[in-house]
């Protein structure tokens, strides 16, 4: 997934630098094949532009393999007010649906995704966190949006909530045990959104985004 820290100003810095360096500034392997970002008479490959722009976030250019092209890159640029065009038709593209495959979309890669999910589904600490919440409040409400499956769906939703590890599995060293304070209880919608950014969104940050909507 693409870092939410990359703002419009970083993309603009990238465009200015690439423009100053000339046509040879974009490696052939990163040249546009399907889409172009059009800006002030210039055309730029979406994925490479995003990767290059990350240099102005933390000094490092991103590997283009860690996020998707097409809809993912195009939507990201469009949310930052850039225009993206289909090279085949010459028409400007609108927002498009992104891949729902969780393994493919997981920021840390497929192997770590599987480890992450295994921890969330099998972890005893997650069950302890849910039991503690039930004893304390009598319900399992989402830590982000407050949604309650039992209140929304009745009996079928009683006791149901998803556990989210707030510390990415890639940051866990050796056999380090997860602390109960590192487990967030979230609804399915918020859980998917928490996993869709790199670095991961925090509960507080996603709650802020929810309040803005």
C-alpha cells in the first residue's frame, strides 16, 4: 500500500525534479505503459512518480513493487488532485475499484500477511482482550467507530468482534509475546482500513478520518 504520508506537495517536488532532469530522468523499466499523469505540459508514469515523491517524505525512494499500479496508484494521485489519463484512449480516468485480495493488498507482503492473520485468529491474548472488554462493558464495540455487531444484528452478533494487532508482525522480534494492550477490537470495515496504509494507521488516526467523513 502507498504511504498516506506522501502529500500533494511531495508529488509536486517530484514533478519539478524530474522535469529539471529531463526525459532521461525516468528509467526505461519505469516508463508509462498504460497511464500518464498530466501536469503543466508534462507526462509522468504514476507508479514511478509516487515512488520518486517518497524521497521528499523521508529521503528514500520507494520500491515500486510494494504497491499496486493501475487503480491503486491512480486513485492515490487523484485524491491529491492530479489528473491521470489512459494512454490507449487519451481519456482521463476516474476513480476505480481496487483489488480486494487481502494478501495482495497487505502492506508488509504476503508472507507476513499470513503470519499476521494467524496471530490474530489463533492468539490467546486476543480472546483475553475480548473477555476483558465484555466483563467491563457487557458488549464488544469497535474501538474506531463504536459499531456493535450484537446491537446491529442481534443474537448472531453477540460476542463477535475482530482483533487487530497494533504492532505489525514485521516489528516483532523472535518469540516476543503480544501484550493485551497491543490488541485493538475493531469491526470488519475498520480492520480492513487499518491494514490498508504503510505505515499502518493507528486507531487514533483512523478515528480522526472517520470523524471527518
